[in-house]
C-alpha cells in the first residue's frame, strides 16, 4: 500500500454482527492487525457488536454522523436460514451502507458477505474462517486508502 501517512489522531469504528461470530471475528482480527501495521492500534478502533447484519446500517449511520470516526466498517456473514431470502437481506444492508456514506461523507466499508451456499460442516467453516481473515485485511486496506484519498480532496462547501 503506497500512500502518505494518515494523521495519527484518526479513529475508526468496526460494527460486527453476532451471528456466526467465530467467522466474523476473523475479519475483525485481520482488520486490527492491518490497521496496527499502518500505525492505528486497538485504541484507535471502537468495536460495536450488533445482533445481525440488518442492524449494522443504523449503527454505521449514527457513528458516521457523530463526527468521531474517519471511517466505519461493517462485517457480517449472511446465510440462508431457510425463513427469508438471505440475498435480499444482504443487498438491503449493503445498499444502506452505501446510502450512509453518501449521506454523511464518511467512508463506510463493507465486509458483509453472502455466500451462495453455506453449510455448517467443517470444510465450509474452515473456508469461511480463512476467507473472512482475507476480507478483514482488504477492509482495512480499503479503509486506509479511502480515508487518505478523501483527505487529499478539497473540502466540501455548503
């Protein structure tokens, strides 16, 4: 990642769903590791636990509007529970996260993933444990690059 260093006073928020917490925590842990390598330790990142993916956008909106955070990250694994269409839930959440960043001007990074097929057997769980670690690293990189890019832009007037 080739960029100018970010101001050290910046803070970040990480909102994570509790469903499939062991998998989602892989993204959080990788996010923290990558952010630490960039100079932002755990004291610069606030973690907010929510029940599921559907609750992430409201938290992201309130956090973005607070003026406290340079960026907000949302992370969840949305799977087919058989009762609702998980792809609709995921699409709604991701669209809401996009709306939050466009309305507030604060970057909102999504690590909300919806696999086509997820089964609770060991091989799928191992795959998604690894995959979420990759996504956590990518979320941190996107967060850092987006914030750095926005800081180089002229201020928004009006």
